[in-house]
C-alpha cells in the first residue's frame, strides 16, 4: 500500500456523516475554539481535555511526587537537612548563581523586533459546510477548523485552499491579539492548494509588515516553518532543511506540481503557514506531510514559483483560472529497439505520445506515436525530464505549469522521421471524473426513487473513504485513471442509491452503477438524462446500466410515485438547481 500524504490541518469530527470527508482543520461542530486535534483525513485520534477529572488530577499529583528526583533522608521520608550547595531558604550558595544574578527576561518589544516576519503570520478560523454526496439535496453539519496564514502585499492574506474549502465564515487573528477579524475569500486555487483572503477592517493591517518572498531554495538550505499547529494556541516554529525538490502529488487538488520536501515537522494546523529561509524571506507554504510507518519528519511545502503563478494569475484575470496542461499520455523512449523502430537517431531524445485527450486543443495537430523532442526550445530527455538547476533534472510538466491559460507554446515533434513544429494553445484539462467540484453543490436527479448523480473524486472519497483508490468499484476506478472525455460536457452518470418504494421493488441493491443509455439513447451527461426522462411519452422507461443490467419502469406510474417519495424523504425538489436552467 502506498504511503498517504496528508494535509496539515487540526480538526475534530462531531458525527459519523462529517467523518467521511477527506480533510479539514476541524475543531468541533459546536463551534468552540479550543484546539481538539485529529488527523486531516479520517483517522482515529484521542481528544485532549484541558480539564481532567478530580480523580485523574489526584493521580497526576501522586505521579509527580513519586517522580521527583530530589534526595531523600530515608525510605519514604524527605530529608529536612540542607543538601550540598543548598541553604534552608532554597537559595543556592555554593558553586552556582544567586537569584539576584539571574538575567531578566527580554521585554516583549525586544522579542517582536528580533523576529518581525512572525508578526505577519495569522491564525485562520473557518466554519465549513460541506456538501453531502450521499444526500445531495442537503449539506452536512457545519464544523469549525483552525489553520495558519500570512500577510502579503496589497492587503491580502495567503493560506491553503483546503483551510477554507466550503467556507461559511472565515476569521483571522493576528499574533498577540485577542480580536478576530472577518475575512473575505478572494480566490481559491484547488489545484495548487492556495487561497487568497482579505480583511476590510483597517485596524487589522496596522503595525504589520507584509511577508517578502525569496528565491527558490537549494538543497540543504535551512528553512523555518511558522504556524499554529496542535499542542497550543500560540505561534510555533519548527526548523529543518530542504531535502528534496521534485514534481509532487498535491493531495487536495489531485494534481502534480513542483514541491519542496523538508525535514521540519508539519503537523495539523500548520496548513497555510509560511516557510522562511535564513534571511527571513518566505520560500513556500506548508500544506501536507507524509504519514507512513517507515517515514519520519517528511513535510511538503508549496514553493515560490507555484505561489507566484497563483498570484499573477489572479492579478492578470481578476480570478483564478488554473494551471494549464498538455492533454496527452506519454511513454519513455529509453529502450534502444523502441527508439530504432520509431525512427529516432542516436542524438535525438524525447517521449512518445500514447494517447491524446479529444477535448484538448493540441488534439488538432498532434497524433499518437509522435515523439515530443522539445517544449518551448527546451530539449526533453528519453525519461521525460528536462534540466532544472545545476545537477538537477525535473519532469517536463514543470515547463507547462509555468504557462498561463490561453498561452501558446512551441512544440517540436518527430513524425515518420520528419521533424515538425507546432504552436499549440494551452488550456485546462477536462477530466471525465473531475478532481473537484469547484465549491458547487453536487448535481442530482430523482425519478421513482432512483437517485442519479455524477462521479467526481470528492464523490468517491465520500462514498469509499480516503482509501477510495482501493475500495471503489473496479470499473469506476478504471474510468477514473484511464478514461478520457470525448466532449467537454461529458459526465459519468451513476445510480448512487435507490430510495425504497413499492415502485422499485427488486432494484434496491443497485448502488453506484453507471447509466449507459435511456430507451436506447446514450446518456451523455446528467442534464441529458433528466431531459429525456422528463420528456418521455413511451409506455415504459428503460435504463441500461453497467454490468448488463437494465431497469424497466412504467412511465406514468413511475412519475406519479416520484412525488410521494420526495415527500417521504423531505426532498425539496426532484432535481438540483443547475439542471433546471
């Protein structure tokens, strides 16, 4: 089983329904503000109660007395005589300093001046109301979370996207302050796990200097992660070094972007906190850690190139548009026989295109079995890497991630021993099973108790837990990993469940099964299915499902029974609002 990377938010689930989620710096559904940590993804954890019972307090005192390492005068008795170097009044008079010689603690002003960049680190309080994929016509019970963030130029605050995902209310608190300020979410970048906030109250910005960004650090450079993790309410600092730099899997966005691996501890609640270099400049944002029995102190940081791309994208388009990709699947060209068969010379290097997304703009010019030799003038090696820095190489997807949506790129390919060049326009990747739903409520359609909905990664995670890649049905996983959308509006429609009624006797066990056709017509998306059912005048409705199953219902009886089923289950409408338009 592969190790799981988890986002660093501290949280606690209150009920079973909210425990299905993939993560959230959750504290408590009652919206109190005492830190009650759990892992960022569903996992067991013990609560930390600051007020133990009298019985436990008594035991704690007894343990402390038994564990004291003071000399005794006999069995079970404390010596009443002064020990070596100790006077009866408790002052050390021999071989040590007196109380008068102990230096005074530094004043608060001195501490603040010593680490001015820490004043820009804030604590993020968020109330989340997540969608309920099992019952898509309603939402789950709200819960609160605590994470970290930091102030940048332009009266803005950066934090993680998963820290404010499905937010109902966001508040910020500065270091050393007792006031929480209401914040507004300007943009959420799900793919890069970054969110941009602001505060309208002028008082929040007084006396704080924004964080300055530094260059991308090198291996073994020292980094300091600052935030508000579990273990207390005040600011926390952990230090380490940059141990690795490569294309990482971003858990929240189900994407792969440049990331830094550090050996500083990143715990629940550290999400959104800055990572400083030895000059006090921000070189990244803490966002997830590796949880594995064979790994210790492996944390991940979003580096400045990704942060800069997010900020410039927002400033350029006044919204977040995303990271463009090339919609292809490629193969390494390291085997000499394969290279010879494809007509490659000994000096030529590149990767072979296996498949191309039909919805991608490059599908108009590129073809399967084309060899990509270079991207924007940068030669691609046979293993798919490009030069990065001295002594380092990185996947060529890094070059694509530096572009913006709508940008063009020059691609050099080898086709039938002929070198060709194309200018392709980069766009957002359209997946058949999307990695997120963009904060929108899930779509659904109900007829005769059959609940139809669309499949997404959050849906799979809600239905089968954080290990959905192992527990979900094989056919759904195969489509998730390998299927390509044939059109921009194509969706994977399934029967999520059947609300039991007399009309659907014998169909009760149908769960998460794909709908292929209705009355012989292919189902392209959920809205298409809803329109065909609503406009059906045939005597029977026939749904063709995966695994060669069929569902047959009498049209008139099924539509009449739908209203009673909606009333029984307190469902306000037979379809979601997005299907009504």
